[in-house]
C-alpha cells in the first residue's frame, strides 16, 4: 500500500470540515460499481479494476453472478472466468477453470506432455506443451500468464457445446482457446464459456444469481453494512465506498469499508472500518471507551459476524502498519484521538469469536 495514500487517508479522516456535504465519491472508475443490463449483474472495486486492466469483456465476458463467498473467498462468475479476491495477499486471481474442464478429458492424448515442439509451434517447458503462433500471439497480447496460465494440452479438434461446431482448441490452466477461422482476424481466437459451465455444476446462493436493479447493490452479500459494539453503545451503519488511487475518499460523518486493502467478514485478511469523531452523533465518538474482551458485531446481509477485542492501541499517523494485509481474519477499527486535537490514531483490533 502506497504510504502517501495511507497518510492522506488518515488526514482526511480527522480534519474534514464541518460544512462539507456527505459523499461517497471516488476519482477512479474502478471505485464506481457498474451494472450490465445484458445480465443484470454488477462489477465493482477490486474485480472491476482487474477486469478492465486484463482485457475486459472480450476476455472474461459479462458477469453472471454477484460477488459471494465460496470456499472462504469472495468470488464472482463471468461467462468465461471466475475471479477470486485474496485479501490476505492483496490480489485478484483467475480460477484454474481450464484445469477443471480438462478433467473431463481423461486420458486424451492432447493432454500428454510432449518432449519437443512440433513444426511452427513454440515449446513451453513449464508444462511440456507447445503453442502455435496464433494462440501464442493472443496469449501474449491479452494478459499472458496472469490471465490464462500455461498451456496444459496440445491443440486438437473439439466440438463447441454452444454451437455444436468443431474448432481447433487448446486448454490453458485458466481457460480454453478456440480458433474461429470464419471470423475477422482480431476475433479468430475466442475463449470458451468455462465460467458458465463451472457455475452450472456448483451450488451458488440464490441471491447471487438474481439480477439486481441498482449499482448500490454491488457486493452487498459480502461487505459489512452495520457495526455494533454493545457495551459502549456503538450501533451505526457502515457506508460502502469506492476507492481512489493517490488519495482517499472518506464519507463525511460516517464510516467506510475500504476496498483496496480490506478483507470481508468470514474470509482471511484485514477488515478495515474507519470512522470520524468530534461531531455530535458520529460513528466512533465512543470508541475510546472500548476495552479488551468487548464484543463487536458486523452485519453482512442477514448474518452477524462476532468479534472479540484483542488489542487497543494509540499510535502516530505514521504507524500505518495496522492497515497492512493479515494472513488470518482480523478486524481493525480506526479513528482519531483526542477529540479536538486529532494528533494520534486509536486502533482497535479484534479476532473472530
């Protein structure tokens, strides 16, 4: 995490003027959810940033679910891929759907390693397979290893389940390339709809499959929307915000769940909720009264996640390590102290109960 961005966040948190209007704006497109009318699903935050950087619609297709927790990770299905957010390492990753789909091919000879590249192909020693010039150019120009992984088969003819036609295909760790010679040059390599195939064979929450009508519903099934600390009387809504590169956008008079670095309740990583003090009725005026062992509840959808306070720290603004990624689920609450001076940061850290 860029130090200047973190310091800017702390400054905004404590010194926003009283007359500033409420806002949840962000100065990057990735910080704003978008709704795809074609499928009725949203795209936002970490996933939108990765999606657009790695090629967008031609590579991944339309989103076909909302974000939900699967195997301990926030995930979202697209027509051609499945994305995962790994907050413990701060990366969005593409699932190995190519390897999953290849399981149905059993002992097909195309999946057997080769010792040398056939004519007009390039040998890939990492997986002992070759790639022809057309597929290699597409691989190189559209995201490479991060998006597609290495080849796990040779090229072979396979019937496309969508149109029933046979095409030259090749399986990669995360996808399947298809050669469509009937199309214009830039569209001759297409990606198989492995996201749709995988989704059809897995149990997904009904709400994640339902089309939505508002971009504000993005990630609603995984992000915290309410925080309660019963002993000290904190019982307030958490505003879900976008994020900016280069500065922090902090909602006035409320709290925010910071997407670039935050985990989500029930998953590994550092869940960061920051709130203002100093104005009547603001979210964390009572936080200085918190004690070790206090219970904290985060509401996500219809569920409450319970945490127990393990640390209460008073730090300088430069002590930004509290926002670093964590390998296990950790809740970090941040505000400014003392009220009226705002020279230090009060940090409350809690573990899942």
